[in-house]
């Protein structure tokens, strides 16, 4: 009877956790007479929006339970560790997973790559990646994105090339991190080529709809014509393979890469042969990442997130005209994110007139605190102090204030959250006193 009671408790807790009602799940969890591994797993997995609470639950499990964490618990815990940057705990969990034989789990290893990257240990992330026998698209995405945010955008693009050489099909998330890598590395032309390749998907789909329309609407003559066009598209892949082999006999590498770029959607065997041809030549960085061009489409049509990355890339590089034009002609309504990205670029490059125009497109009700501060700082950069005061007055009127960032740090195996000007800690006076002394020493030391 007791065993059935435990199962019932755990089932209900897990159901509320999966539904996102963590308050009810927490109440039931605390009321449980006994707690098993499944109950802790459900709670830790459910706290994906409160990573510090997930880690506290894991600490509680370690103290109160005689059971060992299983692969499910480790898999749920690692993303929480990544979010709070608890690298030491992450290394312990990784060592434990290796000791228990969990590292054959592709999903778990993918979260480990992501965790190390987010904690800033990108070399360890690469080691975990290299040790994996099997990888999924998400694994490649984790490494590419991690390299990008850790200042190694060029390396991220090389990994993207390796991903494609392995025959792994990129998805929408892949293209987001790749475009971000271009932004972090300042590779504007590469970003443009990649984005143009994504736009080709849209054009090809429209062409395909025309061909299929001929088949559906037409009679026998149109149907035969439609089938002929489709057969030609299939045959083209084999012709390109022959072309690539011919180029191998002559100057080889560059032409092979160009044809390879058009063949990316072909079968894996033919794909592999083209890769071997291209690898026979020596390629520098730019050659390695230029195997893709505007003729390749990657099989992913750009969504609003991809447009946002491209706008950010152009804005950061100072191509404000192109960035604004891209917003105007994209097939989506420009949201606050893309306009705010352009506003940030306007502030960086002192383009106040454009900043005012961008803010007008946002509309005051849609302004975020960052937008208010961005325009105010743009005015300050031109010495327009009257406008600065006017913006400050509007911010007060709207009861806006600059957002304070929440930071998280692990000290003595406990996770602490703190804000700017935070006074919630019981020892806040001593903490600020120590910071003051450190600031004084830094100033005196030059």
C-alpha cells in the first residue's frame, strides 16, 4: 500500500511539474512522506526557469537521499548549471557522468558542450565534442554558438564547414548561431553570402510551386513538361558530380568547392566524394568557409530571428543603410527586437537622425528601457543636453528606469543571486565596504 502511495504522489508531482505549475508541484513535493528519485527528477526538470532552485534541489537530494543520481537527473541538471555559470559543479557532474557510463548519451553530452561553452571553458567544450562518437545537429549548434559568444567566431564558421562536410543538415537554430558567429567575427561578406543562400530557399520553393502547379492544372502536355523539368533537376546533381571530377583533373579545388556548394542537398555518397576532392587542396581560413555561397540554400528559409541576426551584423559593422533597408523589405513585421538592434547601432555610430526615425517606428508604448536609454545616450553623444533632459523627463513620467541585471555566482557550493545596488544580503554593508577598499586600491595603483 505504501509503495502505491509513493507512486501516486510522484505521478501527481510530475504531472504538475510538466504542466509548468511549479508552485503546486512544490507544495505536493514538500508534503510527500517519502521522496524517490523520480520525484526529484520531476522537480529538477521542472525548474527550467529557476536554475538556482534546480541546483538547490540537487544539493538537497545529495544530502537526504541514499540513491545516486541517474542519467535523467544529470541531463536535467546540466542546463541549470550552465544558466548560473557554476563551472565547478559542472565539472563534478561531468566526472560523475563519465564514471557512471552516462557519456554515451548524445543528449547529455550535448548539454555538457553547451554548459562548458556558457561557463567560458570553450576548450573543454571542444574536448567533450571531439570525444563524442555520435553527434546530432544540436551538438554542432552548441559548439558553434559557444565558439561565437566566446570570441572565436572564425573558428565557429570553420566548425560549421566541418558540420556540412560530415553531411549533417543544418536547421533554423544552426543558421542563427552561424549568423551570430559572423557578427562576432566581423565577417560581413560571409554573413551576407550565408543569408543570401537562405533566401534562395524561398525562391526555390516558389519555383517548385510553379512546376507543381503546371502538373496539377495542366493536361497531358503540361504534365509531361512538368515531369521533364523535375527530371532535369534530379539529373543535374549527377552532371555536377561529373563536372566536379573534371575540375579535379585541372585546377581543381576552387571549382570543386563551387559546384559542391550547389550539391549540398544531394545524396550522402555523392556528397562525400565531393568533399574528398575539395580536401585535396590546401585551403586557408577564407577558402574553408567560402565553400558556401549565394547559390547554396542550406535547406533553411530565414525566419524573423535570422533577419534579426543579419540586421545586428550589418548594424555593428556600420552598414546602417543596408540594415534599415533589410528591415523594410523583410516579409515580417519589424518587431521591437530588430528596431532596437538598429537603434543600438545608431547610437554606436552617432546617427541621431536615424535613431529618431527608428524610435518613431517603435512607438513610445513599444519602447523598452534600453530604447529610452539608447536614444538619450545618442543625444548626449552629440551634446544635445536639452534633448537629454527631455528624454529623462519622459522616462520619469513613464516610470521607467534602466533595468538592473541579475547576476549569479557560486560560493562555497551555494548559489547566490545579486543585483546592482542590492541590499538584500545580510552582510551587504561589509560587502560594499570591501568593494570600496578595492576601488581605492585600484585607483591608487593606477
